C-alpha cells in the first residue's frame, strides 16, 4: 500500500505550525501574510465541517479534540496579530477591510450587531449544546465499557471472532471512551474562544478610539468610524470560522455510528416517509390560500413537497412488492434456518452468578478470560486435544456466588467462590487452625476453608495452600476438561488433528485412512486413551501403532491396548514410573484368573460376567490397598497382565475413576517397580 506523501513529514509540519502559531502572538506579521492566514483559517474551518459531515464513525476523526485546541490557538494568535496592527497602524490588511466594508455595507453599527448575533449563536446555542452532549456521551460511553468488553470476550470464546479482531475491538472501545472524554474537555476551548472574542472586540474598539483621538489626531467621529469598521471586520473574519468549527464540534459529538455520511442519512431518514411529505404539502398549500399571505412561495413549496411525496410513495410501493415476493419465496427456508439455529449447542460453557461476574471483566481486575485461554493452551500440551472455545456468560438465576460448567448444554459441575475471600486447604501438615467458613474444594472434593484477606498471610505461614477465587474456578474448569476430554473430542476434531499430522507425516495417514480404519474408529481409540488420562499429543506414534495392527483386527478396544503398549515410554513418563523405584499394587493370580475366565465375548462387544459379591470384595480390597499406599505419599498404580488390564479398569472405574491401571507390557526395561500390596477377590 503506497504511503500518502502528505504524511511523510506530517509530524514536522504540525510541530512547526504549532510553534509558529505561538510566535505569531509576539512577532508582528506583515499585512500580506496576515491576509493569507485569515483566508487559510476560513478554508480550514470549511474543511473541518465537511470532514465531520462525511465521517461515518467518530473514531475516523479521533484527532478532533487536539485539532480543536490547535485551531482555537491559531484563531487567538490571529486575533492578537490583527489587534496589534489595528492599534498601531489603523490598518490590518485587505481581508479585514473588505469584510468591514462589503459584508456590513460600511456601517459599523450593523456590523457590530451582526458580530454579536454570531457570538450569541455560537456561545449560547451551539457551544452550550455541544458541551452538554459531549459530557453525557463521555459518561454513557464509560458506563457501557464493561458490557462492551464482555460482549467482545463472549464473541471471542464462542469463536465468532479471532484474537486479533478481539484486540482491535478492545482498542476501538478504549479509543471511543478516550475520544468522548477528550471532547468533554475540548468543548471548553470553544466556549472560552467565544468569551475571548467579546473581550478582544471591546479592546479593539475602546483602544482604537483612544489611540485615534490622542495619538493620530482624529476627531471622535473619524476615530469611531475607522476603528469600529476594522474591529467589526476583524471580529467577523475570525468568528465565521469559529462558528463553523463550533458547528463541526456539535456535529461530531451528536453523530451516531452509521454506514453512510451525514448527508445521506439526513435525506434518507428525514424524507423517508411519503405520507409526512404529502401532509406537509397540503398544509403549506392551505396556508397559501389564506388572504394576505404570499401565494408564490407557499404554492411552490407545496408543489415541490407534493411531488417528492408522490415519487417516494411509488418507489416505496414497488420496494414493498419486491420484498413481499422475496419473503414469500424464502419463507420456508427462513423457518428452517431459525429452527436450525435453535439446535446449536455450545461445546463448553461457564455460567456465572452476578456476584462473580467481575471475574470475567478485565476493567474490574478480572482475569478469567486470560485464564480460560491459558487452560486451552495447557490442555493442548498435556492432552493433545484442541479444546473448543469456552463461552462465559452471566446467569441471574444462579445464586450470587455460584458458577456452573456445562458440557453441550448439560451441567456437569458447579461450585461457589467469593471474590473477597481466599480458599485455604490444609495439606495435613499445617501448624495451626485458621478460622474460616468450612467448604469443599470443587475440583478434587477436598475439605477447605474460605478465609478473609486479613488471614491470608497467617494461613500461608501456617502451611495452608491458599488460592484466590479465580484460581479455584480455573482449576475446576481444567479438571472438568480432563475428566470429559473423551466426550469433548469429536470426529471433526479428529479430522483436524489428522490434517495437521498429514502436513508432517502424510504416509502414515494415507496408509491408515480410509483403507484400514475410518475416522470414527480412530476417534474411538483416541477417546479410550483420553478416558484414562493418556495424552494423545504424539499422534504420529499412535497412528503408526494402529497401522501396524489394524490389518489383523478392527476391534477398537484391542487396538487401544496395542497403542498403549507402543506408548510405553510416554506412559511411564506421564505417570512418573521413570523417576526411580516406584511402589505399585498388583493383582493376585487368583483374581487375574477369575477375570480372564469371566470375560464374555459377544457380537456387541466384551464384558465381565462376575457375581455382585465378587465385585464387592474386589472393590473393598482395592480401596484398602489404595488408601494404604496413599498414606505413604505414593500415587496408587495397579499393574496387571495385558489380557485383563482393560477389564479390570472397567470393573473399578466407577469407584476409582482416577486410578491408574497399567499392564506389564506397558513398562519399559529401565522402569523399576516394587509391589507394595495385592488386590484380591
């Protein structure tokens, strides 16, 4: 994109112009240069008015507050320069002289009255109104910022906009608030300029009258005539641009956001009702029939408005017929679209009670949105899946401090947090008891306390684990995602992962899909891994293992076991088996034999045929052994033979969903394990 040559050295030009404007107040200017600057002031005011009329958004003229200050300073510098020439020489250039003679016909009284009317219109009508509108706009813009920020965050979390678009929209909101705040203060410059014009008028008139009589030897009539014309000419030539810029100020602060310029909106909205035009034409035509009133202007306007109303009425009728036909032809399609929209379900949602909504508002110190993005990144690293955008919204039907987590529109978890308190958890080594409100940590179900900010340091010194409300919620969301990762992973997600692998390892993808397995079958294997907390980040290794064994079997359960064995090094590292000798639990030979004999294979799948008493004994033995191992500070891990690993895991997953169950085939040769207990039946 070519750079505008006017912008190449714009910073230098503007800086030089501001400095020269200040110098003008001190250094006398020749009359020819003053005439040029007075003409430039008038043209600049016209350009500013037209620019405000053609803007469709206030941010397109975000420089307007600073421009208003500079133009006011320039106009005051011109007033000082003209005052100096009027009082010193009794002449301030052709522009002022011609304005004094041509505009007011050489009559200083008429010119003085016209000047006062301009100042009154500017000061009382335009400036006062623009000042009030800017003040109200600034107030409402600042009040609306939190809602706009939440709307942007909601669109970002729902995937409607990208992070770059969200950043741009946040910058626009901030710039809009800054603009109206600056306009609230900048409008005071226009008000002060109007007051200064009256003061300068009085100084020029009285000073010129005194100088003309005492220093130039003029009589009272000659002095008044000469200096009054120059003073009025000076006032008019500077106040007309001031009035234009005041009008531009009023336009830009009252301008609502639109897709068209002011002229198009003005004509399109004011003359958009044919019936109103016809009624106005009738009324003004009747006024022309009143005796004593002029006929020609009233009848001419009646004919003009009647023609406009009739023409627009015809156009409106044609447009209505076309719209009606379009609506009729697309009626069924629109109904289908509306119904389809109602069927959409968000993959993940967080609903907040009104007391915890500030957690999601950045302006109020909330960082929940940033934490949600961090959670998605961490899950991609730990689990190897792309978590869909998490929508965060308020729910006034919830208790004030409550929040719920929804998976595909269904609540899967809920919790309660307090913004002004901290959650303190005793790891079992705390030195003293801390007063607080007993509660349960929502992510892991551990006993905890809600304590005030004044108890935070004391609790940390006593050995408690202390976290704030946002961390509690973020941890809960992370654990919910880990627990339901298999449900979150869809076929579309699997296809996206396969497409990513295909860019670096196309051979294995082409060999496996669709010749050996379908995307759905690969999805089932990945879901089985995620259900047990196994990361699928190394998808290339998983696909290679599937390609090696998919020719022999299409049983996804058996394929999952083969994949786990191929991922032995990764599993041992993930579960901490490669960090020295590890204490584990094993299954008794009798239990393994009982499980192997109880496996029933049918066309619909495999299952265990065990009686309830045996299942209860297994659960009791497992609970006893895991509690004993946990008391030693070890993570419970069960080792068993590959043939029964899957079935034992199914048997205990309801009572111990976080239990790690591995087979001997999933251990690398470097791993050292020590049996610390045996599960029996």
